């Protein structure tokens, strides 16, 4: 245990949660509201750990009551305190954007259209996943997507509303990336809904765009997404162990099956041959660690990286109201080897991790954030990879900043003309 190891601390907070004491609770107004939206596992307190790791820490779930970590406020500073050792780390709340209190022209609250998750904007622009509908629901057992509709998240989101929120988040929060997330629809209409939004957001802002959907039966649709300017496609098959997949994801198993997720991921990863740093293309395979053995999660990481895709690894969180609400989260010590392997596998394969500027994800550990968990970090074996990534990061960041500057200048000119 090393509370001053940033990777370990972020991982431990996912696994063990946080208790907020009275002194800190009275100072939370400057931060972001604890929200549960359709996209993602967000249910906690958005905190920035040193040196700059954004994390969404569980605080409401029942397991948090026995956490060894306490969120404290002393002398004008927030701290995460490890009570058994009395060690503490100074942290910050993720700042609450001013546009969070504003409404779209339609009258809807902007946060019912999209919210920041770390430093990027998450938008779930389509109807709720159909696995949640009907009397025989087949939703994934860890999922809370269908529980939040109408409370935090608008049931429907028009193109003009999405554009308004993206542009406000771009101008005031400095986002460089927006992620569009959908669930299952029997008619596979999810890409039909997303494409007009993607085209307009790209045309107006030039920012990076990601798409997370079930695997579409027509693989040519992914070439089309690439041509529309999409930069990331992600496939949440969640569980690599075939038996656990059937048990935990009944709808996904019946309609798609694990192999279709993997085959579609493989196809999209193959499109990287057209890669360029002006408009990058990345494929992710997403899993949830803690719902299968650590060994199975590491096998999933190897399977994903073997085709040039990048793993996104969430830590299981027993969300209130879900079928798995009363389960225990995984133990930190069991997760450390998984996330160490995540970093090392990506580095061994020379995958482009951590290139895009100002993308800090609060809901997962990014591969580069796991560096401090690996004894190989900084070793001679990985040094050439580190240098290559550093050069690519510098080139891409500068190209991207110049690109966004051109879009900003065009928007300013258009505003003056009108």
C-alpha cells in the first residue's frame, strides 16, 4: 500500500470508495454534483488526484461505509486520508462548469443532454437500451442505464440541443473530445441516429469524436464512421470468460454473442492501417475487472492488444438499484496485477496511449495512468517505446491545437459577420 503512488491510489479508491466527513461535506458546492447518467458508471464524487489523475470515486454505495479512506477538509484544502496509517494526500474537486446551471434554447437543462466525465463530454443521444424494455428484461446485471432516465438524463435529445451543449463545453470547459454512447436496438438504428450528430459536431468544432455502440452487422458502417471523422470506436463486451458472459450479459449474449463483439473489434482495429496524426483512429475493447477472475481479465487484455486495439478496463462498481447492488467490489490487491498488465501490454505492443491532449477519464484507469504500478516503467526495455510515444504526443498535440485554433477563428469570424 502506497497512498502516494498515484496509480495505486486511483485504483484503491475505485475498489474501496470514500467516506466524506462533515467538514468536507460542507465544502462540496464548488465541485460537480454527484450524478448518475445513462452513459457510463458515474455515481460518485469527481476528484483530481496528484499529479493530474481525474477519478469518479464511489461515495454512495453501501461498501463505502467501511472504506479506510476519508475525504477531509483542513485549512482550506481537501485531503484523501488513509485512516489506518494517517497518511494523507492533498486533492482537488473537479470544477463545476458554469454551463451546468444553464438551459438549452429548448428549455432542457444542459446536464440532461451531456455531462463532463473527467475532462471529456459524454452524451447518450438515443433512446434507452432496449434490453431494459419489456417484462423479460435482458439488461446486463451490473448496469444502471435504465434506472436514470428522466431523473438526470433526458429521454430524447435533439440535434440542436446536443450541438448547443458541445459548443458550450468546447468554449467554456476546453473539451477536446466528445463520446457518444448508445445501447441495443433491435433494428440496429443506433448508427443512423448518431451519424447526423457526428457530421454536425465535426463540422462545427473539429474536436475528437468517439462512438460506443453494440457491434453493427454491416461492417462497412465503420469505414463510413472513419470517413465522417470519428476518431474512436469502442465495444463493451464486458466479460471475456464465456460462461460469465452468458450469465452477466444475457441480452448481449442472445443477440450478438461474445465472438461478434471480438470480430467487429478486430475489423475496426484493422482500419488503423489508414492511420494519420491529423485525424487518428483508435479501437477499444472494454471490459469490467472484478466480475471475472483477474487471470481472465488479463487474457482479455492480451486478446484486445493482439490486434492493435487498446483495452479500456473499468473496475466493477455495485451500483444502487442494479441486480449486483449487494455484491462486493473487487479487492485492490487483486486488481493491481490486472492494471499493471494493462500498461505493460500496451507498451509491449507499441500502442498509441496517452497521445490526445486534455483527455482525462474519471471512470476508468487509462493505460498510461497504470505506469506507476509497473516495475518495468522507465526501464531500458520500455525506454524506446516511451521516447516514441513522447514524440507522437508532441506532434499530435501541436497539430490538434492548430486545427482547433482554425475552427475557433472561423467561428469568431462567422459571429462578427452575423
